[in-house]
C-alpha cells in the first residue's frame, strides 16, 4: 500500500564527494550545513579532509596519462557530451541554483545554466584547434625545423569561485581539462550544491573517472594542502579569498607550480571565455628536427 502525497516524506538527497569517478563520503565522516535562500538547511554535504584531498590528487594523477593520450577530437566530443546531459537536466540545475540562493530569481538561474552549457560547447570546440592556433614554427639559422606547441601541465588544482556557483565552476574546469589535464576542484563553500549536481552529470557522461574530482568543505582547511601538494603541477586560485592568495602562492612555489587567477568582472561576457584560459594551464614545448631527415 502506498502512502498518499500528504503522508509521505521526501527522500532527502545525500551530497557526497566525487573522487575517481565514485561518490565516497568524507573519510572523516564530517559534513556541514548549507542553507537556502530562506535560511532553511537544504543539505549537509561532505566536509572533505586532507586525506580526501590526497585521494583526489592520486585519482587525478592516475587519470592524466589516459586522458592526455586521447585524441583532441575525442576530448572535444566528451566535453560536448557533458553539455548534452546538462541540457537534458536543465530544470534540475535551475531548481538547485534558485533554492540554494545562488541565483536571485528563476530567470537568473535559467540564464546561468544556459551559459554554463554553452561554455562547455565553446571549449569543446577548441580541443582540436588550440595546438594549431597557439603552436608555432620558429625561424632558425640552420638546417633544422623548430616547432613549439602546447602540452597539458598534468594535475591541476582548481578553486571554484563562490559566485556564480555553476558558471564560475564550469568556466575554470572546462579549459583545464580540454587540453588533457586532470583536476581536483574545491567547490564553492557556501553554494556547493550546483557543483555536486554537476558531478552526477560527469559520472554518467564519457568523462573518465579521475579526470574531474570535486571536493566540498571548508576552503580554509583544504587550500593550503592543495597549494602545497607536491604532486599537483598547477593551481587555479580564482576562487581563493583575496587575503590568502599570497600565502598560497608561496606554498605553490615549493615545487614551482604554475599559478593562475582569473577575476572576471562579468562571467557572462565573451571575455570570460578565451583560448588563453586553456594555454594558461599548458606548457610550451619546443622540438628540433633536422631538415630532410
């Protein structure tokens, strides 16, 4: 016998971490409350620990070789598939953004979701073009060819901005992974539900496990360990609090990490999407080849 609509309780969603293509709880068992626009507690997402961060870095490192070794065309198709799945779940993303207070109204939430989907598509289109646009044939005085072309950095730590919770996250993750990097993301601390909802799309898309790993929790607790981790090759500090950036850059210098930071004034503007966001997390490699060989 089924209960009537008035008698049943909603099935509350459990928001977990996303590491290596799986959804583990924090190893510490901790969580923290996230409130909505009316002040009610919407959920208690996992509060990641240093151990969770190390597990995420390990998963990203294991995924880098296969992901960077895939063809550029294939990576573009995978990013486009993410956009396809988000398109099919637009209403869910709009509801999450609106209820969590990440968007002022439903129209604003719809605009942000549409922009996030379009951003996946935009970066997907650059997958097989960025090497040709940014690479060069250098003139040399000798019987040699000299080529410079970009390669992925490796494991990248991404600190997602708090606002806009979904579009800001996509705007930093998509350019990082389209070139072949794997990422460890610290989601918005105050508005993490959109990021966790995105992981459900990633898990059911063609993105290999470990290419994107998403942690929720306290940035103050996790940021120093992400910046100082010796197996992280680059770190995007876009969402890091201003007062912590100098110390995080000092920690990143321990293993000569590349650090980038994009403070877009308007995340919806075309200037917020750029091929330079891709190459900022790539390394330029130069190759010599003798003429006629």
